[in-house]
């Protein structure tokens, strides 16, 4: 049964609120989930959070959305997982559809540009804080520190593919767990000491809490989940093909974005070149300039960065003569919904089908050691994301920008010294951005 101490309605309200403030890309969103669920609300322990996170880092697709789905499933079963994942992305769909409409009609959003100019350095501070806090919790052995450094160098300097970094870390963890367990997990199979967990009341799902009934592995439940997952993919695709043909615009979008979902290892940045190539050069759904504008919108709105595909789908529907365009808002919205459905459906399947197996592996050093190594590498991954964001945020236009630098430093002080939450920080950044536009800063 689902957790009786936490009502599904209460959790649903949290997931809905989270969807509106989940800025910062995967690093910021993962940090936000940890802060809210582990440190503040005590819904689960540090180790259970990291165990879920490690699995999500191995999957193609948006890690933070998959993590929210996993945690919602752990708390309340399949309904909880569907609600958590759905509400994590729904606000982003609504916001991007609105912004895409404004963009298609007018093409310029000066107030939003001013707000985003302040919001970006605040988000960068969230990412840096995430790397710092995660590093303090999980880097407990010299090998883990070395893995974090190597991951940072591999991504930020050598620009190696993200899957290579993850696989290499997992192999090192496996070898250490087999021959030198103390190098990777001195106290526990996850390399996190009990003292690393936040102080306070016992979490609803603690280290020693038995796996709830709905989270236990069942062959029958797995078969049913796979069947529903396949039907949710194939039936809409068949309907779109029957309506407009196998190579019709909507069926083509469904097939293309399913491939995007299955190829998106390493986060959105790893797969966006493939999206741009297909959407701009192969199918002509939008121009290269429009693709860049869509990426800017996706970077500065809540939800997964891969949600930029909603903008791609909207513009493809808006400009498609086969769907009543150019200028058909109804066609643009339908194309957006098709794009979002086929992009995120695989993530739900990966979590709901695989999570019971992952839960069963808790406490197994053969699984825990590679996952602990991946967690250590994740510190370097988040740090590399911070470096990636810092360039266009702090050095826009070729020189160091004083205002973004000042916002970044103040945001770091607010998060680390004044213990601000993410929501007050984002609210303050939005307010400063509005004042910036009104006062002409």
C-alpha cells in the first residue's frame, strides 16, 4: 500500500508547486528535490534519494523529471509516480505554449528578456550550490574525490560524451566494490555515512524502512506495466498515422521525438544538436534562428530543458501548411501535445517498469558500489554544467557583465549564508528583472 502517513493529495500539491519553480536545469532541479524531500519535508532518507538518483542518471531522458516520477512512485505507487512526473512537466508545457504563442505573434519579449537576464545568474548560483552540497555529502574517500575531478575534466575540458563518463565511473565502482570495498563504500553500500543525512525526525522512507508493498518486484506487475506502456505508445501513433498517413506531419513528429527520447543520454545538451538537425535541416519545422530563440526560452522556464521540444513542436504546427498553417494556433497546440507525449512517455515506462528492480537492489554492494561511483562523478557533472552556464551568463557580449556577476554573488550569499530557499530566490530575481525593465537599467 502507499504510505499512509502522507496523503496523495498533499503530495500532489507539492508536485504541482514544484513544477512551477523547478528552474536551473537538471542540476538545480535535483538540488531542489533533495532540499525539499530529504532536508525539509523528511519524506525519504539521503541514501534512498541517492539510490533513486543513481538509477535515473543511467537512463535516457530528463533525469530530474524521472527522479520526481521515481520518488512519487515510491511514496504512492503508480498513481503517485504518474502525478509526480506529470505535474513536474505540466507547468513547463503551459508556460512554453504561452511564450511560443507570444513569440509566433510578435517575436520579441523585452520584459521576459529583462527578467531572464537576472534569473540566469540566480539559476547559476543554484547549480553551484548543488555541486557544493552534494560534494560535501558524498565525497568521503580519495577515490570518490578523484572520480568527481575526472568527471569534471572529462566533460568540461575534454568534452567527452556523458555516457562514457557514467560507464567509466560505474566500472571503477564495480572494480572497487569487488576488490577494494573500503575505497568506494567505507561505511555503507552507498558510500554515505549516517551522519551525512539531515538531522531531524525519522524520514517516512528511511534507510531501514521496509520496502512498501507497491514497490516490491512482481513479474505480473512488470508484465502489465510493459503492456500499458506499449499501448500508450502504439495506439496514439496508429491514430496519428490513420489520420494523416505514416509520413504525415503529426505521425512524423511522434516517431522523431520518440527517437529523441531514447537517444537523450547525457541530458538535453547532448541530444539538442540531433533535435536541431532534424527539426531545422531535415524537416524544416523552424529556422536555425528560431531554434536558438526556443533554446533560450527553454533554459529560462521551469521544467526539464528538453522541454524546448515543445517550442519545436509548436512552431512546426504553426508553420505547417499540411496542418492549416501558417498561423494556425490549434494545429500548433496539437503538435505541441504530440511532441510532449512522445518525448516523455518513455521516461515514465523506464521508471515504472524498472524502479521495483532498483529498490530490490538496495543494500547489495555489487549494485551499490557502481552507483556510489556514479554519485561521486555526478558532483563533477554538476560542476561542469555550472562552467557551461557561466560563459553565456557572465561573459555575454564578450566581456564580464557586472550585473549578472553581482546577482550571482548575492544569490550565493542568500543560499549558503542566509539559507534562502529556491522559491524566494527565484521570486527576488524575477522582481529585480521586472524593475530592471521598468527603470531601464
